[in-house]
C-alpha cells in the first residue's frame, strides 16, 4: 500500500500525519509513504527525515481572506503546485492521500481527486481552516479532534477520533530527563514551549521573570529557531535551560514537566492532554488558537492567559500558584486527560485500511 502525506508550513499539521503513518506502518509493515510539502517546508522536511519518509516539495499558495498583493500571485503558484502534484501522484501511484490541513495539501488532494485517489482529511483545530473547507467536498472521510468541529463538515462522512499523537511522545523517561537537561531532583520543573516555530512574546515574558522563577523551580525553555533569549544574565542561572528545538528529547521534557506553558496549537495541546500535564496556555491573539484555548478553558482543562493583557508579573504569579498547589495541578491533570485520546492514530489508520480494502475506492 502506498500513501501520500500532504501538509506543512508549520509542524502542527505534520505531527498528526506522522502519528497516523506510524500506526499504519505498525499494522501494515509493507506500507510505503511519500510526504509532499512546501518548497520552504523546513518543519515538514525535518520531521519527515526523522521518520525516514521520502519528501518532495511543490509550489503552493495561500488563499487569504484579506487584502494582499499575494492574492494576485498565489493562485498561479497553486496551479503550478497542482500540475506538480499530478505528475508526482502519477509516478508514485498512491492508494490514498492523507492531509491534516495546510494550504499545500489543497493542490495535492485536488490532483488526487482528478486521478480518482481517495483523500482523508483530519481537522485538528476547533475551527477549520480554509484548506480543509476547500477539501471537504472531495474528501472520502473527515476525522475531527473534537465534537465541537462536527457542525463544520458533512455529517455522513465526519467522525470524531481525537487528535493523533506520535508514539515517541508518550515514551518519555524522568530519569533520562534529569541526565539530558542537567536537572535537580529536588526542584519542580516548568517546560516552556511556543509551538513549532517558537513564540517571541512568551520568550520575552520568561526572560523577565527567570531571576525570580529559578529561585523555586527549574525551567526548560524551547525558544524556537532564531528566537532565543540572548540576555547573558539569564543564561547564568543554573536552573534555566534554553534550547532552540528538541527532537526526540521532547518526550523526556514532557515527562519531567510539572507545569507546561504553551501556545494553543492543537498538536501540542493534544500531546499535553494525553500525558495529563497541568498547562498554562497563551494563545496567539486573534487567531484560531483562541478557539482551541477556549475549548480547553471551558472544560476546566487548562489555565488560559490573554497575551494582550498578561504581564510578566501575572505569568509569574500564575506559575507560582500552580506549582504551590498539588490540588490545582491534580484537577487540571484529570480534566485535560479527558480531552486526549491515545487511540486516535489507531482509529484513523483502521479507517484508512478499511477503505483501501474495498473495491469501490478505485485504487490504482
């Protein structure tokens, strides 16, 4: 069985695809994969390489719902991407295409539709992006992370599965974390993670409170590429550990974290949910992340801070309050666990395999 994975632009739309690919490979060892991403696709290319999945890039464009000069240029790139996808699919001869959003998936799925290749799309975020809205009419099956998203897609072909989580994320080890990050066993640990590309505003807040924060806890801070905190003073604190990016070691960082500060991409929130981690969410203002954050807040599964009104002092007090209360952390942990489904990748993989086994799918 040959499967195309299509998505990218951010790591968020890549992680669930890789989780599904892992499960498909587990159930069908002879399965072959090809990842199609953007020409500038640093997150998807890196992640695909980690999983030894061949990668091909195409031109792609984004259909913006606001005035931009790129709205004139990008339709041309989408058309070129469609032609490129057409020939890639003809050469690879996939049995199915999997997408979890991202504008690069649109020309790939359209080309697959023209060639009678069934497409499965997964909706991570609570509110669907334009890419998945465009693909919904041609999709064979649509899976969603939460019931709140059911209303946005055709009922007959939409299923709630939860959001897939990569297997290695669940295999962290606290003892290894102490060694890898040079941590103290006597101190609680705060993990700060700003999503696949980092979060400069969060980094700035953390830099201002590190002197006081490291008096009662230790911090693992994943800043994102080119968004490091370059203040020499904060780097001198023994309990502060800064990294641009963590690959497989992120599992150990999750395992040791007593509290996590995060953006509100559904990919990372799902990982935290499956692991039951007490979480403070700072969503990107005026974006789909606010809807994700509201979903977790309404379920009392995380504390949410508004980037527009939060101050370093408020962030510091929130962290301190959470670390000082076993009861608060236990309640958040219990509630966030209810929003995660460790079997999501397995459920989606079984749907794909079931559909592929039917003659009516017109597989090549």
